[in-house]
C-alpha cells in the first residue's frame, strides 16, 4: 500500500508515546505493543496472514520454557535461598556492591535479567532498611549489574536471544561466551569500582553498620521478606527444578557440540521447551507454576514481532536508516563503531528489545551473515549496555522502578540514573568495543 511506511511510522510513534506515558494513561507496555500490532493490521500496513507468520515461535517457546523453570525455582524457594547465601557473605561495603553487581549479574546471565530484577527488589528492601543504605543506590547497582551480566549469554536477555536465533550464528552459546565472557567479567568488577567511588562519601559512614550486622540476621531477613512476597518452600520442587535447570544449561552446550560434530542440531527453544515439558509432567505443582509465568511478556514479544515486521516490510526502517551510517562488513572497526553508536542511541528511543528486532533486518540486508560473529556480538553488547545509559534503554530498568515503587521504596530518578549511567555505559562500551574488535582482527572473522 502506497504511503504505508508513513502509516507504520505513525503507529510506531503512537506505541512509543503510550509506553512513555504508561503511568499517566494506565496502559501497560504489553498492551501498548498489542495496540500497535492491531493497528498495523487494521490500517493494512500488513495482512493478518503476514502478521501471524511474523511471530517468531522459537523466541516465544524459549521464553515460555525458561519462565516456567524460573517460576518453579521461585515457588520452591531456591531463588530466595540463593539470595540469602549471597547476603550471608556481606562483611563490608565492597562485598555489598559485589553482591548486587557481580552476584546478581551472574544470575542474570543464566536466568534472564528481567527475572533477577524482580528477585532483587525484596533484597534491596531488606538491606536498605537493615543497614540504612539509601535504596536508590542499591537499586541502581542492581540495574547496572543485571544489565552487564546478561550480556555474556544468549539467554541473559531477550535481545540476545533474538540475535542468537535470527543471526544464523552456528554456535550461539559458545560464541557469546568466547566473545563476551571476559569483557563482561571485566565490566562487572569495573562497574563495582565506579559505583563504590561515585557513592564513597554517602556510604562511608555505613561501613561500620555493615560489619556489625551478622550473616544469620541477613539470611533470616531475606527469607522473611521473600515469604511475605508469596514464595513457598518445597524441597521436592526445589530438587526437580534445580535438576531440570542444570539439565537445560548442559543441553545448550551438548547441542552445540553435536552441531559442531554435524551429528544433530537442537535449537535453544527446543531444549527449553523439553525442560518445561519435563517440569510440568513430573511436578505436582504444575498449575501453580503455570499461573506464575509472566504471560504479559509473551504477549509483548508476539505483538512486537508484528510491529517490527510491519516497519520493515513497509519501508519505514529503510526510511529511518537512510539518515544513519551503515555498517561496512569489510571494515570491522567501522562496523563495530557504527553498530555500537546506533545501538546505544536508538535504544534510548525505542528500548533495546524492539531496536534489536528492527536492526536485525538492517544487519542481514547489509550482508552480515552468521559468519560475522564479532559484529553480531557487538550488537548484543551495545544494545544491552544501552540500558546503563538511561532508564529508557532497557525494560529491566523500568521493571525495577515499578516493582520498587509498588513496595513503597523510593527509586532513582531519570537524571540521577543518567549522571552515573553515562560513566558506567561509556566504560562498559569501550571494553566491549576493544575486545570484540581485537578478536575479529586476530581470528580473521569471517575467514
């Protein structure tokens, strides 16, 4: 349809406006995206058949499978006990930052950052109340930590999953860890140092308080806080969900080994769904586990695929990208630089998940096949780190703010987050750019 690119842009602008004004308008993010999908079909930007085919069932299946496992881990009390064990090792301000940045970041790499965002809120509530730490400091530490930590695996955040599935990278789990594991570890500890230095004056008087509070009290406090949030303890479900989670993680690596040996090929979503099937088949709590799955995120993704596909097929993305530099696959330094800057910039406008869903089309149209692993990893790193620049860069930031405020905790403001976020994001981005570019040059990727 002639002029469909402008209709698509208008719909996308409306969706963005609804997301920005969601509090005042009382429109959840998933509802805003669903409205956008409906308008794309209703205005005939795309047909209903095209809209249905544009929904990536691999992504939806993977998220449902992982959310089911995490739901069981939460209901059984496993996540609460993990958090308690982490807090029991708090002996000084340094270890407090390590818990919220490195500890939560590592958990986010394997349990999806949005899940750990919700897990961290009751911990922040307890620690800030017990030690007198301003909640915003710990909330920002949590936000920065889970954003950085989620970079290093294809299951750490939704945008990484999109890249792993849609890029054609032959060994996604191995590739992510090889390219992003070391720089992520560097960034987690450097972020700790930046936060500790930035908040030094504010936290110095609290050092004695942290040392005076014993590990037993900390553990007890978190368990009480978690139980008040609806979590239960079930040894049988805890064992089952832990075994299935470990089996799924092992399955990811085994599948890549089998693929490398040209024996068999199993997608990430297939393995996650097999794990979920085993969980629902063997657990007596299957109904409660299923009820606790966050279906709003699944609806958001299904609608987002329709919106972004409509943006691409209508020519709206080409219209936008004509005003921005294109990555050159023959020049790794230039392509990584363009990908990094465009990712960080546009993610502030449309958030990183919708941005990646759109930019994947740009990458493939510019000839970036699965052989260009380094550039795809730069896209994963930069689009994720965009969440450390402003609160609009990542959905996990919004989740933390909304969950904290719903519990009566005063969260951080846009400007407070951005002041320290600029320092953190630039430091993180520099490490990822230098490391991925160096690997591309050394390994001559693609060969």
